[in-house]
């Protein structure tokens, strides 16, 4: 695999030759998350704007030259990626922006952006001869892992905190996963999964350890750039939990810059809930990351001890971006706003970035003339309970038109 040059530790900078199962830096231990380094001259020989024009595979596998996989048998996988990028018709105006795009990753097979990482994980597990994949997750990574593994005939052992929404747990069970509901928070869930993976030798899909996961998630950035004809917006906004997704977004744009396919990296807005915002707290105080409570309805980003901090903080710093936190009330409002202005139904974590853009415009971080892409990372069907909290109850009426008219809930249509 000549296009993959090796690994580089995000902490000490040491480089290692590419090996199939090196997860973290041998010198720095578990905190030494690795970057995968590409030989861009080799990538250029097989990947360009011209080759993409001829590639009719409208999925994330069109970017396989920028993934550390062999790339065989990918047509058998679930169709991941190439999700819609909508130009806002109304929401942008309401937020005070001239140009706003919405990337709806709820259209992925299991309903979230995490399918991008899980697809690569399954491909890598098959390549290495594993029959079982395991991970810990607050929900979306778990369901994406189980669904993509089921498609390719692999078994899954999934660890979720007991607070995981029923919709996500239902997905896991329908996909045939062996589900362990842990009586604890995400940190404890992660540690149990880590111990189980080491004991029974499963393939490790945990994004906070396995560097391959970022390479799947970065395809959302590659798509945004291609869908905007290689002229990305000034800002890209993304919700943040563990830090892997925002790190992947930056890596995707970085790869394209090195290949000469774009001329700049967008500023990246990292958005968290005020109920769980270790990255925002660290940025505000200028201190190191500290464990925080996980008190937010946005379960997919309720990570009090992020496992991929270096990539996340680098993404914001090196892009000239910003961190911002929004309340759960802001998140519920964003669910309504995104749905009622653009017809996009996002789960709480999925719309957190939209709430963040609203706050960033109001505070002057994002200027009205700057263009923005906001990523909705997951479908609202993942968390119907909070969707109903945001939307309210339907109007109930007897089956009588006179009663309906008397209630005054429906007016005459204008033709």
C-alpha cells in the first residue's frame, strides 16, 4: 500500500512504518493517538478531480485512495456517504447569514455520520481476518458498527452506557449485536470495552484508539469540498464529543490542500453542550482538558473524558476556528428550527452544530458575509423522546369537521 507512508504520533511526533494493527504510539502509550501519513505523490497518481469525474460510485468509497485499506469488495458494503448538501432557503436568513449549507448525514445507512468510520473499520477487520468487532459508544458509533458488520457477516460486541436512547439500542439488537448495557458513564463504558477487547481479541473499533476511524470520518469533508466544486465555505460547523469527528473533518481538508485540490482549509467551529463541554472549558480557561459531567440531552456527544483531544484541538487551532457551547434549550430550539425551515430532522447531537452557528453569529464569531456549512450528524429518528420534547404534542380532535372548525386550529388555504 504505497500511498500510505506510515504513522505519526500526535504527541511526540515520532513516525512509524505502516503496520496493520498499530493503534497508539509505543512511546506515549494510550494517549499517543496516531495520525496516518500519506505519500501524496503516490495518491496523486490515482486520485484527482479528473479521476473523480469518471468515478460513478456515489459513496464514500470514491475516496478510497485516501483510506488505509486495500479497497477490495467495497461494492458489497452498505452505501455510505455522498449524503445531501442543501443550500439553505430560509434558515440562513433567520440566522443572519448570506450563505449557509446543510450537510445531512442522517441519510447514511444507520442514520448517522458514524457509518463512515464503521465502514472503514469493517473493511479493515475483514482485511485482517477478524470475525468480531467491538466498541464502546453512546449510541451512534455502536449502531453503525453493528449495522455495517451485519451486512458483511461479522459479529459485534457492543458496550453502551445505560442512558443510551432506546432507538439506538433497538438498532443494535435488530442488527444482531451482543449488547452490554453498562451501569455507568461513558468513561466506565469505554474502560470495560477496552478490557474486553484485550481479553477476547476482538477488532477494536473505538475511535479514541484506532487511527483508522478518523480516515472514514474525514470523507464528510472530502464530500463537502467536491459538492461545492472544490470551493469550501469559510466555516464548517460540527458537534464534538470524543474529538474524532472534528479531527477527521480537519484531516480531510488538510489532505485536499496537500493534493492541491483546494486552496485553503475552512475555519472549523467545534460545538458542545454546556452540560458536557470539556473542550470549550479548556479553550476558555487556557488549561488542559479536565473530566466533566455528562449532563446533556445530546447523548452522542456526552463525553466527559474525550479520547481524541489532540486531533480535536488541532482542528480548531490550525484552521483558525473557534469553540462554542450551547444549552440543551438551544439544542431543542435548533431541532425545531432546522426542521421547520429546511425539512431536516436531526437528533440533539446532530443539530448541536446548528445551535452553535446561531450562537456564533449572534456573538460576532461568524460574520454575516461569511459562508458556512453546518453538518447535521444524525437523524432525529435516533431519539424520538427528545424530538417530542422539542416539537410538542399534536392537536387532538374528534372526527367531526365542525369541531375542528370551532377549535380554530386550521385556517383556510390561500390559493
